[in-house]
C-alpha cells in the first residue's frame, strides 16, 4: 500500500477527497495535516477531525499553519464552502483530540519512518509543506512525490490567472516547486473537468452509509451554492487523491513550473515553462508533471470503488 499524508483545508471537496482516501484500498493513510485556506484553521482542523472520527477511523489529524507564509490570511471569502467549511453538513464534535505533534513534526516523523516512500497530497495552500521543507531539508530526499491540487497552466478561479490554493500562499508553492522533490500538478486544467452530477449524489446516498450520506449532502450543497442548481460540483481535491492511486486517470507532461510571487496582476499564477527555450540546460529542472487531460469515467470509478467499502464497515 502507498503511504500517504493528505494536507488539507477542509472544505467541501477536501472532505470528499478525505473520504475517498480513508476507504481506498490502495493507500496507507499515515496522517492528515490541516492548514488555513478555505476557512480559518480552527474550522479546517475541527472539520477534519469530526469527519474522520464520525466515520470510525482513528487516523492521526495534526494541526498546521494558521496563516500563509507572507500573504495576509485570506479565505475564499464567499460562501463557496459555507460558513464553517462543510456546507450544510453538521457532524458531531469528535471525541478525542488532535495528534500531539504539529503538521510539520508529523510530516517529518512519517517521512523518516517510511524511508523515502511517503507521498504527500496537499489539497490546500502549500504552507505546511514549505515550512516543513525549510525546517527539515532532509525532506527533499525523503519524500517520494508531491501530488498537489493547485494552480493551472491556463486560467484561474481567484483571479484571471491564479487558482485559489496557489493564490493563497504563492511563496509556499514556489518553495515546494523549487525544492527538487518530484511534483505532480493537478490544476484547474483537469479539475474543472472533474464534474459530479445529481446522479452521482444519488448513487452515494443509495449506499446507505454515513460516508455515502456525507458525500451526497456535500455534493448537493455544491450544486446549489451559487445560482441555484446551475453549477455542477467540481472534485478538485478528490482528483489529486485519485491520481495518487491511479496515475492513468490523467495525462501529464513534465515541465519546469514555478509560482509567481510578484506581479501586479499575476501573483499566484503557476508559470509552466513550455516555451522557454532560452533557459540554459539544467537551470530550470523539469520536475513537475502537469496534468493536462482527464479520463472522467476512470476518475469516477476510483471514487465509487473506494467509497463502496464504507458499506462493509
Ligand atoms: C481549490 O480551492 C478550494 O476551494 C478547493 O478545496 C480546492 O482545493 C480549488 O481551487
Ligand atoms: Ca482544498
């Protein structure tokens, strides 16, 4: 089984990604670490703990950074994820507590224990991962791969050129992309094609399990959160988890990628160097696989084949 840590800002689609990871037979989910993003850290952390315990798992949940490295703390600022991040879903407050170590300590602890096999799946702003790399440079050789939801080769959802996770902490993303650790960017180029519909919500509700019901409730919140019923639900974060289990769900090309930290209009833009023939050889190492196309049925199969296991537990 692939040892993974999910780093998240739960978050409606983060919650669905976590549920898939909890049940997917391909993973050994070592820990979940939390970060400020969609909503404040106290909510992203409590939402994550509540969810994991409600589903009966004792997975470690470690609390991370309350704010980005340099940006003022900024949440999505609208009702994208509801007031506290879980849409209309209200879960019982979890029994028990957070893991005693911080997100950064948990990442280095698991990276050492897994001896080079650990894969990180950040699905929120990259703050924790960057801080961990700065505190423990040995992570550069201990982390096998970072498969992250964030950025876009073209376009954005916070500005014309910046995706939310990249925009929320550009300095952190730049540190990670330049760390030398192999990365896979699951950006808006593919996540905006990861569309869920009412028939998907009906399927999950039909499972008759706690997990199925939470997924269906979150999806139905996402369907109506803007102009009643006009928007389908995009599974940004679930796609990053899915690709960790089944890389063939996306087509990728390897490039040098950085995140713009300056720029009057372009802060938070993920710059994919696909026409920069003037870089000297080796000057900009091509270490980031950028996802460019998606096999949607294969992705949906992954989600269903994972969450189906909630029926047996
Ligand atoms: C990303 O931003 C958040 O709102 C989602 O959870 C996802 O991680 C998409 O831009
Ligand atoms: Ca997220």
